[in-house]
């Protein structure tokens, strides 16, 4: 008689993150670090690049968006993420002035992170945001059923 191998529960798919930052070094560092932590990562260097990815059908679980970028800023992308795509997002910036924090909060940012930061420091914020996003989606679905 042979013993059967224990069956393990299927592993959940890794969270898919969209990173948007015009600083290529930060984008590369965060992308590789988050991939090493097990996340699936798509990267964009501008709002236009991010919108092209979204228009092509990309549906990340969470977006991490730099506030200040040349051309259109991250807050403009945040408005789209909130209104059209319903994708939760964190804002990332080298500036922590109250006006940007308030604007980001007003657009629905789940958190506002200040650069520079180590990749390990961002993981708790990502996990908290993903949990909060699941709660919000559950509430949205419950409300739609009423």
C-alpha cells in the first residue's frame, strides 16, 4: 500500500502591481525588489504609458503612482484609476507637502508614501492596501446586489 502525498491548497496568484514613476532607477529598483518578494509587476515611466497599459486590458490589483512626473502628473492618473478603472492605488512622492497629501487622499489613495524608501519598507503598505482594496470591492459588490 502506498501512501498518497498530502494535497496542499492551491496557492493564490501573486498580486499584480502597476508601478508608475518617471525615475528609471526607482522604477527598476522597486520592480526587481517587488518581483523578488513574489509580486507580479508591470512598470510605466509616465501617465501616458500607464494609460496605454490600462487601455490594452491590464488589470492590476494595485497601482503605485508617483505624484510628480513631467507632463501629466500622478494625480491625474489617480482620478482615472478611481473613476474609470476602479483600481486601488498608493501615491509615492519625494515631497510630503500637505497639499499633495490632501489631494491624493481626496482622489482615494489608500496610502501616501515618501521617497526614498527601501523596498522592504513598502511591502507592509502594499499588503494593507491590498487588504483594504478587497474590502472595498466586497462592499461595492454587496451594494450592487441591493
